[in-house]
C-alpha cells in the first residue's frame, strides 16, 4: 500500500469513526482488514498485530518495567507491571 493509499485509508477510518462513512470508505477499510494492512483492537490494554511480530516487546498498562537481556544470542525479556504480573519470553524461561 503506497503513501497516497495510506492517506486515503486514514481519512476513511476517521469518517468511519465519526459515523459518516461513504460506501468507498467502507470498501477501503474492509479491504485493509482483509489484506492484513489494518488490525483492530478494542478495550483497555489491548494490542492488535497485523502480520508477524519478531524481536519486539509490547507493553500495555501503567508502571510497566521491562528488562531485556541478550545472553549469548538468546534473547530473554522479563517484564512486570504495577499489578504484580510477571511476563517472561524467550528460550528455556523460568521464573522463581
């Protein structure tokens, strides 16, 4: 999708959100959703990913702390938040 197409899609999304979409706006948004160009997430702390996510840390919420270590080419990410949740991703992980 080219820059002009993204601009048209952004405008279409704005009109959809304002409850005044044209039939073409609906077509653009539906095509973007079908192609995976656009992902939608609703609700507090949600994340939408369209496509693959690699080597990425996604943090939602308040007071999050993330420590990322590259241990000899093996990435380990340890995160925590104000709710006391601990998230560990990577190879051969343990918490304790």
